[in-house]
C-alpha cells in the first residue's frame, strides 16, 4: 500500500489505510446526510452507510459507489456523456489531464466516468480549497481522490503552496502511478473563452528533476482534453455576476453563491456532454527541451494546449446560432433549423428570467442576453481560429 510522503499529506487524498476511519467520520456528519438526501430523495441512508463502510479503498469507492452516482446524474441531467480520443492514451503511463473548465464538480467527475467506462482507474483531481466550505466536503473530496489546492494566500505562503502542489503532482504521476486532472486556469472561464493560464504551467514546472521548464513538464505526460457541454446550467448565474459587477465593480461572490453554483451545475440539465482526449504534448515539449528562455517556453506550451483544446470542442446547434447572432451573420445557417432558433431563444428568455437581482431594466436584460450568447459563441469562435478558418 502506498503511503503519502509527510510533506504532501495535508493536500493529498486520504491514504487507503485511513479510508474507513475517514468514511465513518463523514457518515457521522449531519451535513453529509442532508446533502445525500437532497440529491437522492429516495435513498435509504442507513443502507447506504452500511454499504459505504464495507469499502476499504478509494478505487473501490470509485467503482462501486461513485460510478452508480455518476450514471444516475448522467441519466437525470444530460442527454449522454460521450468521449473520443481514448486511443491517444499510452496506457503504460500515468498522465496529467489539463482541460478547459465548465463545471465546478462535474468536469473531473465525468472524465472519471469516461475512464471507468474504459476499464481505467479514475484520475486524482486538483480542487480549490475555496470550495471546501464544510469539513464533510473536504473529507468527501479526499476520499474521492481529491487534491487540495490552497487559494488566497499571501505571496510567500502562495509560493510554498505552489511548490507543495507541484511536488505532489510530480510524485503522483512519476512514483505513485496515478493520473491527475487539473483545469487550465484557476476558476471557470465565465465567457467560455478558454485560455491556459501561464501561472498553472509555472506551478507545474516548480518540481521535477530536469534542468529546464520543458524537461520538467515532459515528466508529467501532459494530455490536453476538451470538454463540451451543450447547455451550461450556470450560464444565467455567470450573466448575473457580470451584471452585478457592472453595477458594482467591488462585487464579490459569497460562499453561498459558490455552493449554489455547485448545486446548479450538478443537478440541472446539461444536454449532451462530450470529452475529447487529445494527444500527449510530449513531442512539442521535446522540441523545447533545451530552450532556456522560460517566458517563451511557457507561452508556447500554453499555445499548444489551447490549440488542442479548441480543436477538440464538439459544436452543437446552439453554438452556431449564438455565433451567427453575435456576429450578425448567417454563415452557419445550414447547421441549425428554425425550430432550433425558436427553442434556443425560449431557453435564453427562461434563463434570464431566473436572475434574481432587483430592478433589472430592459437594457440590463439585453446585456445579460448578449453575455450568454457570447458564452455559447466562443467555443466555435476559438475552434475556427485553431483550425485556421
């Protein structure tokens, strides 16, 4: 049994020899029971607890508990979760999945579902501690292969935390033999304009044995992955945030806002969901291995990841409609029907009606409508640019 080195224990998933102890602690928390009953109203919690206490390790928890929950969510809240590009994976190696970020919880969870469907273990998941609002959430995350990413620290502490996280990810992939998921940026791209943050790559390159940045990134077998959701249940909440910030530049979301975003993303309808696993970028990194210009290397690696992610999007009719609407064109008119347009407009009206800010004017409703249209147009816009169209 692998034991996490002491320097990583506070951020790493719970070791398997702690699993049942931590599970008992989780089951005793009333907040966890309330959350389970909210998501699964018909659950027999006593029976579920007995089943959970028979589990002894994280992989079995994924296979025998989380898989059923994810299949339930897939059936209840999507039109199907599909994937492509599994043949791009070298199954003899662990890897770092870097993806665009749409949903706080389900991006990594549905990627894990894809892996489990192919008979592969679900990956470990890097998740910001700003989401671990209650102790039971932290316990659940770490029982479910979660890695804690420390946020909002002072500069010196932030650097220490970045080195610790980088060290653990390298340890996980190179020594522990576990793959890892991380988003290409801190937080979701509110306008769906997905761009890799240089700070993510700089963090990943803090650890490793090679003398250059490219060499240290090579050790991680970075595998870009594109995530496409037909509908984003949080689109109106993002538009609400845009409007709140427009009204008050000092606006900050509350913990309650984050919890509601998590709940909305998990439980509301997402339509079709697709993961495209892109090739590992090691060939591109090999060409940069000897480059000593750190700024140039990071910039070029970000560009490589972005290009793979943008090219891998699955485009749905509403993306074409949004693009044509925003750009006042009919370029993609053959990619959707009049019924598609009518249904999408009704959807937009319904989402904007959900915004609970006071005294919203007609001009502000139009502002939010345009913001949501941009969210759905940007994946197509970026795909076209990546493909040189």
